[in-house]
C-alpha cells in the first residue's frame, strides 16, 4: 500500500509581497497546479491514500475558485481517499453541502480510518484538547499505526504544540505532521518517528530550499518513507561576498560568477563583504542587471562600508557629523565603532537594517 503525506499547500495565499500582480497571480496558479500534479502522480503510481495534514487553504474563508478546485480534484479521483485534518490557517474547516465520499475528515476527538492492518488516526489540536489529547490516544500495538497532527514540535503542551515525550511508547509507527514548511524528521522512540513533509511549494523568500511531499510504502508489516521533490520552482537564498568590487556592475559580475542560475527558479541574493563605493542604488542596479537570469530575483545589501575617517574631518553633512561623533567615543573599540557606523549609514540611506 502506498500513501502520500502532504500539508501546508495554502491555496489562495497572497504570495510574496515583493511580487508584482502578474507574478503573484502566476504563483497562485502554480500552487493549484502543483496540487493537481500531485494527485496525477498519485493516480499513476497506485497511491491509495493522500494524508492532508492541515493548511490546505490559506484562510477559513477560501476563494470560491480555490475551494471549487479542491473539491473537483477530490471528487474526480474516487479511487483515492483524501484524509483532511484542519490546520491553524483553516481552523473552521471547509464547508460544503455535500462532501465527496472519499474526503475523510477529523475533529477535536481522535478519529481513525482502517486499511487492513494499518490504522490512520488524527485529531485537530484546539484549546479544548491541547493538554488532553495525549492521554486519550489509545492504539493497538499489534497494528501499524499512523498518527496525523498539525502543530509545532515543542517541550510545551499549550496552544498548537506537540510534545514528543508525551507520545513515546504509544505504538506510533509514523507521526505525519504539518505546520512547519521545511521537511524534517526524527525519532519518537524505538518504534516510531515523526516527519514534517514541509510545504508543497515555497511561496516566498522565507521558504527557500527543496519542497515536495513524502511517499510512504506500507509492506511486510513496516512503513518506509521517501521524500519526493515536487515544487514547480525552487527558492534559493545565497550570500555573495563583493569585497573588492568598485561598482554595482562589478558586484553584478561577481554574482554571475558565483551562482549558476536556473531560469525557472527564484533567488534572494545577499550582498556581503566590505565596499567603499556609492551604494545608494546598489541593490536596484544589481537586480535590474540580473532580471533575465531567472524567474524572479531579490537583492539585499548586507555589506559593510570601508570608512576612511580622514575623508570626513571637514564634512559638514549629517553623515560626516555622525561618523565623527561615533569615532570620538572613547568607550567603544574600533570594531563596535565600525558596526555602529555601518548601521547608521544604512539608516541614513533608508536601507533595511538586520541586527
């Protein structure tokens, strides 16, 4: 038996705020297409169950086109069961007059679905059960047990936290999790492990890396799993040291020599190092020069300035006064003075400051 574990699709998401409307609309479409492609993959590869571990929609009131799209995909794939557990974004669930028979739901009480010797159970964590759902989980140790939850692995037990210590020795073979958008896994106890499948498609620069779903194979009394990369596009975040560059064009050339761009992907490039040239339009100029290298690029200035104090001895500007004032502080070492000056110059240039 084959099962897909996916979560955090976020249909209807506003997407990254830096995108223009055309790019944002295209990425919204690609979210839907990636889910459609996943279901096509499931049909072609003999998948029996798709576990949806929360946040299928980005809000409790999804757009009609996203809701209709989801229901149409499920209802036209009757040979596959879709087990849908609500997340923190879609806490009110999906409301329709008539649910497709193959769409199986959960509640704030443990609900189970049985497939031969395999039992898949889950509960939706809420304030009413946040501390009690551990003790009410009772599994048959003779069965293969998959548990579905949506929340943050933590030592706490409040809110949407999932305390792995309280799930030890519960006869869990596979804990299918949603909420964290980066794939990861680890042990619960000697018998079972927890797995975050991550989001199906990265939406913004806070979700870089490889995205996809987890494929489970249930055979001969055990469960094995493999991560399947599946996103339409990959989001990359890369630091490029431009020390020694004397212009935005030289910085652009350094970036091109440092990165092998994929035309389909999105890139966040952090410029680092020390520079001493005018940086008022550094990020804008480098972004424009990189426009044709990939699908979308964002450039961040994280450089430091090489400061020659002698240049500002008679400078009557605000910049000069600021630099002289910092250098006059006897209780600061040179490293701290340089750090303060770099932060100050970025503020004067209306640049983003990351502490």
